[in-house]
């Protein structure tokens, strides 16, 4: 499966996501008849797959999930915590991030 970055064609969607959610980064990809929205936020990453023409196949879900997980460090997430919500033409993959340890420093 080949993903093509089409974020520039969805500038209104990207702007709305950035303004109305905790998103820090939004990218939009296409793969044939599937549109994929990838969102990075401080505590989680989200992948939304939408197809208006046909049902999304399990193999496609697995390929897209693997593609984006390859971009993350394994220390950023726990595989067992990833949740997938599926309907025939809409899939949401939620990847919770590890909370970053805060180190308090005393100066003086």
C-alpha cells in the first residue's frame, strides 16, 4: 500500500483540527479510495481511515497501523494499549503515548 501526502489539499480540515483540538500536527494521506488523517497530540496519536466507496479491509488497517508505528520510537507507546474502533467505512486507531517523566530540579 502506497500512501501519498495530500495535506495541502485539506488545509481547511488541518486548520480546524489544529484550532479545535489538542493536536500539534495533522497530516492527510490517500491510498486509492481511502483517506487517512494522522494526528499527533501531546498524550496520543490518532489515525482515522475513511472510505466513501467501499469497506476498509483488515489488511489495509494493519498496513496503515504498521506504517505509522514505524515512525514512532517503541519507547513512546505500548502495543497492548493501542485501540482500534472499526465500522465498514471508518476506522479510528488510537495510540496513547507514555507519560513523560517530569524531573524536578532544585537550583540554589
